[in-house]
């Protein structure tokens, strides 16, 4: 009996609190935190790491109000977006009429098995305390040979750790949900491999934020953006860059 209680406590500790996500993003009119140049860098990374051709059927998971779904469409993909937040999906539909945006949960995808050529996990994996269920869903919905890429903040980057990791004395909970934390690249790649996918890791610097939620961090933002561009782009800084790209394929 005691063991069963322990097991259910452990399971709930690793489950995402969906309502907290919905409430948090329900307070926003839209989500588009990077500069346009940074958004373009992420789409270019997706093209480079997946090699998917124009016309490929791609889902943008955790699409928010559709900023990356629209860029995928502009890059020539047959793109659709999915997000847990009804508010952000409604905002995206208003901003991009005609773009295919739906409400849904990345841990229970409403797409048929083997129906997609590609998946962009759009800043969503770090919102999942345990990424295994999401990885299994990505495996299920991809066709054999289908490709995926995820981008998430890197716990090994000093800024991401200082500002966004709960073990840091300077952790700020402002502007983030309780579910999220920067990721460890090997843990996430391991979850995708365990789901049956071939997975690798790359890193990205030079993604400039347009703004940050925390008032004390705001004056530091231009310094962060400059250091990120000048220091973390150096080749030997690779594993310390602010963003982890987890990418791969369904065999
Ligand atoms: C950091 S935001 C990224 C938004 C957008 N992709 C971007 O980068 O501009 C994370 C998004 O993931 C969504 N999300 C969180 N958990 C989710 C889940 N289980 N299923 C689908 N979407 C989820 C949130 O609603 C939010 O829009």
C-alpha cells in the first residue's frame, strides 16, 4: 500500500500540470518573444537539421499564437500548429487567418499515426517535467523517415541557469510557468531515443529576446543579448550555448 502511494506521488511529481499552463498563457494576448532575425535563425536550423523539402507536412507543437507555424508556412511547408492554450490559439487564428491552428495536448496528439513528415517542438519540451510521453507521441505521428527538431533553454548555459533554474539563488519565477525549467541536452535526447527515434543534439546562440517579463532582468537584457552573440557563438562554447536543439528521425 505504502509503495503504491509512493509510486503515485512520484508519477504526479513528473506529470505536467496542464491547468497551470492554460492559466498562465491565458493571461497573454500573443506569444512572440524573439526578434524576427532570431525566429528566422530557428527556422533555418529546422531546415538544416531536418533536411525536409518544401511541401512536407509539418506540425508546430506548442505553437502558441502561431509565430513559428506561419514562418514554417512561409518556408514552403504544409504547416499546422497545435497548442494547449485556447487563448493563444484564438489569438493566432485572428492574426493569421487561414493558418491551421488547433487546441491540443502534445502528450495526446490528435494526429493519426504515421501521418506527418516533420515535427517542430516549439519551445515546449522544457514545459514537460518528464518528456517521455511527448517523445512517444512524436514517434507515433511521424512517418518512417520523418524528422523532428526541438528547441529549449539549456541548463548548462550560465545565464539560463542563473535566471531560470530553481537551484539558482537568482532564480526568477516571473514570466514562467511552474512546469518549466531549462533542460539537460542528454536527458532529452535520451527520452527521444528511448521512444525509438534516432536523436542528436546541437546548440544555438544568437537568439535575441525582444523583452523579458522580470523587471530586474530588463536592464540586463541588452547585455545578455550582446554576450550571447559575441561570446557564446565562439565554437568552443557550443555545449554552453543558451539553446539546445534536439533533432532526429524515425527509423
Ligand atoms: C515557451 S511557449 C512557446 C510558444 C511558441 N512556440 C514560440 O516559441 O513563440 C510554450 C508553449 O507551449 C504550450 N504548451 C505547454 N504545454 C503544452 C502541452 N502539453 N501541449 C501543447 N502545448 C503546450 C504553451 O501553451 C505555450 O504556448
